[in-house]
C-alpha cells in the first residue's frame, strides 16, 4: 500500500495491519487538530473510496514513555556540545520535546532542540563549568521521557 498525505502536520508513522480477512487497516497518530487527507493506492491504482479524509477535532494523546534519546546523555566536556537525538516512537502522540536545565553548578551556555524529520528532533546542550548536572526532557504536556531527568557529568 502507498499513502500520500496532506494535512496540518505530519502524522506519526502509518501502521498497516492485515485483518486476515482480505482487508487491511491503516492507522495513524494525529499530531495536530485539522483535516488529514490520505490518498491510498496499491501500486499505481487508487484504492476504492480514496482519498480518505479524517477530521481531527481534538488531540489528547501524549505518551512520553514512547520517546527516547539515543544515546542517553551521561557525560561530556566543558564547552563541548552534548548531542540530544530525540525520537518519538509510534504512539508517542503530540510533542514537541522541551529540554530544561534542572540543577548543576552553572546554567548551560547553550540548550536547544529543533525538529529534524518526522518524529525526530535534534538538540544539544553545552555546559561551561565542570560538575554534575541534571537535564530534564519533557514530551508535550505528558511529562518526562524515558530516563529523564538525566544526570550528566561534565569534566
């Protein structure tokens, strides 16, 4: 199955399920309120009743346990960026991530996070003083992602 999408925001990954009765179900996670249009095809042939239009009126899904950082930040060096590669897995719902300094001997000199591709975010944090810091990563309104807050040792 091929699916072309139009809508207010890229949805989470499409999940295609074989219903074992000759039919398939296509599921998606909306990341914003609005009209989503999916043009479904098999090869170059549009499927019956395609495009499918779905009106999302409320988005309440926010599951921070499905969001990860790889690798988790645990150590770094003074004045060197620590990468934050954040991935929102299937079912994570609406983000985006927020990266927050919790504690440590000094405020970070840089802390940022920006969207990269669908469900992926790239950021970094830079500390200007050695010590042990705590960094919190929150997903949308749902709370801490897996492993957060992170304890980071800066040398």
